[in-house]
C-alpha cells in the first residue's frame, strides 16, 4: 500500500490563503463531480489542524487562514484519486461495511490500529468517518480488481476528465498529479 496518513509530515511551505473561496470555477473537476474551493479548504484545514497527520511547525510564520501550497496540492491530489476510486466502487456495485473499514485502517497504518485511532482523533468525527470510508472504497476496488488494479488505475487517470483551477496549479495528465502553480518563490521550511 502506498498510502499513509502520516505521509504529509514533510512538505515545503508555500502559503495559500483560505480566503476568496467563492471563485467562479471549482477547485477541481473529476468528470461530472466538482470539488469546490470551500470543500477543498475544509479538507486542508482538517489535515493542517491534525498534529498526528501534519507537522505543525510548517504553519509557523504563516498568517492565520493560510496553508502551505504543497499541502493543498497533496490534499487535492488525494481527493481526485479518492473520487476516481469512489466512481469505480459504485460501478462495481461493491458494499462498504465495518470489516472493510477495519481492513483499510490496518493497511493504512501497517496493522497498528491504536495509531490509526490516535491519528483519526485529530480530525473531526465527520471527516474521520468520511476519510475511512474513502480509503475503504479504495481498498475494496484494489481487492476486487486484483492483478488488474494497476492497469485500471493507469487507464482511469488517462481517461478521466480532470481539471484543476489555476489557483491551485494544473493537472499534469502525463504525471497523473497536481502541479503547483507558477508564481513568486517563497522561502521553504525544512522538515525536521
């Protein structure tokens, strides 16, 4: 498994304000689904406020309501990936249950369910439940597709109509990732 909740501990800092959320275009589009600026900023705030998921020292020196640009892009990338998996989960008519949630948490935290609980407690209850369900759907798709999973994922990214608001960067279809926007360079803070 390549996903880890704690993977966001070391990201360079480029500040992005949470203000101006009422943009004309959404933060991203994945097919017919829109991720609004407000939804994205709410999700970024969940991660930025969770010391078990994000190195709080990376917020030092930033104005209140601003976040490291790299954090925003990582969360947006994750949201795009989770939405692609959710669509496939629905297409496969899979079921979400507590057994699947436990399996997902065990994989996410390399079997350490106590660590999982500690990390998830840093989120609001609603967001933690949503995040576990999102990861559970991802695991279910991987399990259902088995050896065909990597081919499906590659094809899903290639075929998906994904757009990212220039405010957050751009979608690089070749790299299958969000690329930070061009702009003035700001100092970065090295992770401890």
